[in-house]
């Protein structure tokens, strides 16, 4: 099998699960996104949120908790884009508790590409549109009904490999809508309708929505641009991606000294977005490092941190570093087979006593008028 057709390490479910269970990244991203809540300017009757990389909803669920504290009685439309059926199933596990705490919630998941996802496929033929009106008032009742929709999700979230990019793409475009039956009257103007233009969003979350090594032109054209154009007046797009300059990258450089996994920084990306979009209503704030960069930690057992560097710490640190740097499967296998990763990781753990990673964030906003 040619290297370019091999499974990519950062697409591995096992690598992802180890990463999210051993690092604080999801909580750190939710905290960064939450800083924008007080800046929101709601122009309509509902708060409208678009999550560009829903994943298993760990970030979104935490952010929704924070938003409820600030806007407990405002109806919400929350749209999540995700192509992985495993992630969609996990994401829906968070939903019952959110529906109990915030009953005026309409939750939507879609596998549509970015240019179509923000409008939920308006103008796209043959979208599988399913509306799930949930009866009852308890998390248990909602959980049982949501799990009954898994079969439809599995049917609609089948993917194939794109001959052009090698990326997974949906076989069937789909939109699934969830909301409480006892809030039907209150949410009548919030629940989206098939084929109708979907209004702009007050908050767009763009956490790691593109390949790190993709060009600035590609990231803006395919991902950031379509989302920025979907901002409502006063809306805010918050983007997050890996920054480097941290012990995680030192581990990678111990094995591959010339590796540059994060070639496009926020300044280049935002400059390219301003050039491509040329929309006078959009603003591109120049965030300082203190405003933009934040870090998250690798979590290891206290006994290993205090007494010795154990095997589990080395494996967790190596997995996290390789996952963040998006190392391909071929090179990862070579490093594992040779054992070079052990000394590379132990060296960094010994020098720093811990491993952490830096992310950077950027903003694109739309003027209120």
C-alpha cells in the first residue's frame, strides 16, 4: 500500500480517544470559546451557534453549560457538522442533559460540506431530512428516544473515499433535528425547515476544522471563508488550531528534526481570509499572543509524575505529540517499530517534568450594522 493511501494516524479512533482522555485540550478550548459569550450581540429571537467540527461534542457540551448560565431563557439553535458516525453517536450522548437544563434548545447535526452546512443544504437535492420531536421531560426519556435514532444515523452517515482528496465524504447528505415536544410552540420559529435559507449565526466554533499542513488559501477557501460569510450581524467566529513551540513539538523534533507540522499561523490565515472574502462587513481583529495563545496539559498519574517516568506516561505523551503534529501512519509505525519514540519522549519528560501543548486562536467578526 502506498504511503499516501495508508490510514492517517490522526484519523485513528484509538489515537483520538487516547488523546482526549489524557489531555485537557477540550476543556481548554471550551474555556477559550467561552470568553466570547459576553461579546455576543443577539439580533434575533434565538441564539444561533454553528460548530464546524462537532467531534464527540466535548467542547460544545461544556460551552453550552456556560452559555446557559448567561442566557438561561433564550431559545437556542445549535448546529453541529460532523462526518464521523462514531462521533455523532457520542455527541448525542451529551444531548439529554442539555435538553433538561435548557429546554428551549433545537439541536441539529449534519454531514454536509462547509459551503452547504451553514444553510443546512438549502438548494441541495436529496438531503435526508429527519425531525425528531422528543417526548417527556427527563434525561432518561430523551436518552431512550435518541438511541432509537441511531439506526437512521448509521444509514445517513455512510462515507466513501474521495478520489480527489482521499478524505472521507458522505454518500448521502443528511440533516437530523432534535427538540423537545413540550417546547414545540416556543420553538416554532427556531426549528429549521427543509429547503429554507438558514439565517446567520451569532457564534461559530472552528476548532481544528482543517488539516494543519493545508495551505492558507485552501483553509480559507474550503473552510473558514464559507463560515465567516455565514456570520449574522454582531456574530463572532472563533478559530483554534495548534501553535507549537511547546514540549509536544520537542518530542516530534527529537525524532524528525526538520518537521514543520504547523506551517500556517493565525496571522497568515486571517490575512488570507481578509483578502479572499473582501467583505466590508467583516472585521479581522489582530490578537496579541496573550489574547490568542493558550495551553493545555498532558495528564499523567501522580505516582508516575513524582516517582518515575512510567510506560503509560511515555505512551500517552508520544500519542498526544504525534496526534497533534498529525504524523502519518507510515512514519509512526517506523518510529514505534524502532523504539526511537521512547528515548525521544523520556528526554522531554525528564527535562520539563511534564508535557503541554500550545493552541492559538483567532477571530473574525461581523459588524452589527
